[in-house]
C-alpha cells in the first residue's frame, strides 16, 4: 500500500509538472500570436505624435471645433489615400478640412463616419508627413457631463488631447478611463491651464498607448 501511494504521488507530481509546462507553452503561443496580430494591424503608417484640440465655442456646448495635428511615418509603399474615423453626438461633420490632401468621399461604418482623403501623391516606406484636419460639431456637447473618446488605430509614440472651455463655463471635474481595464484616473490641478484670454484648458497626454486601446476623457462643467 505504501508503495502504491508513493507511485500515485509521483504520478500526480509528474502530471502537475506537465500541466504547468503546458500552461506556460500555451501562454507563450498566445503572446506570439498577439504580437503577430498587432504587427499586422498597425496599419499603413505609425504616428510619431498626435495633438488634438477640442474647442467648446459657447457655454451651451452647441458649437465646437476639432483641430488635429499628426506627424506620421509610412510603413508601406504606394500610399495615396488616408482614412479618418469620426464619431460622437450632433452633426459631427458640419465642416471638414484637411491639409495636405482632399476629402473625396465619406461613408458610414457602424456608428462611425469614415472620411476618405486623397493625398494627391504617393507615399513610400519611411516617408514622413505632417497632417492637419479641422472640423466642426454642432449640438455635440450640450449635457452637464460630457466626454471625448480617443481610439488608437496605429502604433503611436505620443498622443495629446486639449479641451478648451469657454470663459463663461469652466470644467469642474475630469477623469480618464482606460476601456480595456476599466481603470479610471481623476485629473488633478496640474492638468488645467489658463489661456491669456481667460479660457480654461484641460490637457491629457499619453506616451506609447496600447494599440486598439480606447481612452475616455470625461468632464463635468
């Protein structure tokens, strides 16, 4: 009986070791697959830096302008077209302009609008481009609690968001939520600044955000 119990214990120990090895191997395979998928989904360019300014033009939140400045580096040859994804409440494309390039089409993809931009020239691997867009939103920020969502479509080194509030209505509280984890962080006094004309600015920045991550910047005003 003692010999049988010993044999059973040894057998269980061997099985546990094999199971642990299997889990480690499975985890390694998952990591490799995720790495390959991320490399495949990084798109036709990488973002060196992205700076976006949301200007709330009036205290009612009826009019807002969105100005985006991106420095990108292309990862493929023969690129002539870019896609710009926009979403949110209100008339989100009341006015749209970009430079360089020209918006030539738009279509709906789920809850989002996609603007097709012709660059009017071909870009190659390693080429860098400073790309600007400007648009207006009508009726998009009319509630006491509002938000701005940023989704990371491309490998990005740095992104930055500014919310400019009208002098008549300042931000009272702001947080940032990471969608994949649900982690919410309150933004402190160092996130707020004042322009020379008296308007308040809320600033949030992130270095090397995770690919396909979504960040939700919420505020009460």
